[in-house]
C-alpha cells in the first residue's frame, strides 16, 4: 500500500480549512492580488520553493545575457555565438530523460539543491577565468554544456513536486506562478546584467550570479523532503524511460500538447537566443540596449503569466494556448517589418506574451492531465524541447549570417504563423480544453 506524502496531506488540510473568498482587504486590487498569488499565499512550502526559483532564474537570465555579449565580443561570429548559447542543449537533451526518472524515484528536494549548487559553482569558475584573463569561447561553451545537465536534473523534479505542495484546484495557479518567477527575472535580470556588463565588466556579472544561485539553496532547504508517493526502484532506468514514452503515447491529450509545444518552441525560441546578434546588426545596439530588449520580453512574459494565473477551468484555456502561437508570430513579423529599436521593444513584449501561453498554460494543462507517478518523466520529455533548440537555432544563426538578420527572422515568423493556423484544425483536443 502506498504511503501518502505528508506534504500533500498538509496542502489538502490547508485547502480545507482556508476560509473561502477571503482577501487582504484592499478592495478589487486586494482580491486580484490574492487570486493571482493564492498558491504562494496559502502554502508556505510552495512559497519557499518559489523564492528559490526566483533566485535561480535571476542568476540564469543574468548569465545568459553576459555570456551572449561576451562570446560575440570575443569572436564577432553569430554562428559561434549561437553554438555557445545553445551549448546546454545536447546535455539537456540526453540528461533530461534520466532527470525525469530520478524525479519519479528520488527525493525531489535533494535533486533541486544539488543542481542549484552545481550551477552556482560553474558560474564562479567562469568569473575566475575572466579575472585571470584566460577565458576563451570554448570555456563558455563547456560551462554551458554542464549547466544544461544541471537544468535537466532540476526542472522535472521541481515541476513534478508542485502538485504535492498545493491543493489540486490551485495547480494551474501554481504553475503560472512558477512561470511568473521566470518572467519577473526575465524582466529585471537582463537589464541589470547589461548595465553591469557595460559599467563594470563581465567578471562582476558572473560573481554576482554565483552568489545569487548559491543563495537559492537556502530557500529550497526550507522545503520538506519530497519523495514521490509511488516510486519504482526495482525497474531499470531504461525501462522507466520507456514506460514514460509509452504513457505519453497512450495519453492523446498530452501527446498533442507535446507536439504543439515542441514545434512552437523550435520556431519562436531561437530568436530569443540570438537577439543580441539581431540587435547589433539591425539596430546597432549597445549591451545595455540588448538588456532592455530582453527586459521587454520579460514584461510580456509577466503580463502573460499574471493573466494565466487567474485562469480556471471553463475559461477556454485551449483557445488561449493556441492563440499564443499567433501572438508570437505576429510579434516577430512586427520586429522584421519595422526595423527600428522602438518596434523591437514592442515586438519583444509580444514574443514574451505569446510564449507564456505555450509554456505556463501548457505545463498546467499537461500536469492536470498526467498521473503523479509519471509527472517528472512527462516534464523531462517536455524539457527536451530546449535540447532540440539547435534544430531551430543553428539554421537561424546560419541564415542570419548568409541572408541577413531580417530575412532570416522573417522566415521563422512566416512558418510560425502557418503552423498556428494549422494547429487550430489539426489538434482539436487542445482547442476543446477548458
């Protein structure tokens, strides 16, 4: 007989005893605030996990900006910049499947803590190499590969742990808040990193990233151990991986959602990873301006995640999910069609808004329709999306080098809009999701 997770009991107890409809007392604003952040307000353990997520993503976003600018300054090569930016992809693609199995078999808190420590130490190594004057783009590529493995271990465990920390009716809200943590840091961290890079140099950015990432371990340590309720330690790892893929094949809704998420990600996310190249070639931007473009991306993501946090069943969430591809495609079209910096800012807001429909709402719908014993493995397959980014980013980087930045991104925008139209008719299960 399976023993129920005490943390899950606590979450259900809290849900049962919490007075319904109570707000902090600030009128409409108070009710909106409480409704948006109810999973964080109601559940202390989820709150600690969420704060750790905020810090981890802050360090990740700062490092991504600094690394992209530094590589392009070292090499003046868009293709190498893209390769380093996607250095995490091969390891993420391979390790994510094993990360999913570990997340369904081991203490999820421990997995998260170890990956947080690893990411912090790797950032510290890069900071030392810059200070010593020995850094080359190959070092940055190697660290990117190693951090991809850390990310692949952490995210399936983190996402699969959320249902044990909140009530079932707050699951959609909790996943949206997790995405909001990413959006908040996408809003703040890139601008901070860009300004720090320009004023103080990349070494200071990396040293701060080290401190931020290691401090996230403190909050994660305040969360109880999160051991899966049903975990099969007798079956081999490869049998567990195979069982996860078979489950996705049987669950047609999850399968359709996985197909949609992968294709949209391959068409929209590569531009985000090469925005520093586009900004320099088209706008002639300085590092601080690149940071502001990514901050605009964060504004769109934040607006999107707040909106999604307020969605509940019956709000036609399937149409909103599919609409995200239209918004992202239209935003990229604006960026290409109006080659001025101000239009780029507006377009990046749209890209961030559309991305949250796919990522935050997609995760919520996926976890709602997945059995607990398979959640980490399903999330690990979704995380493979990031590992497959070279399938979209390397061709985009090559096209930007050969055709120019605008024509290359224009092709991506057209393909994304075409798929958005096709998905409405070819993925009816998603369209009907409430």
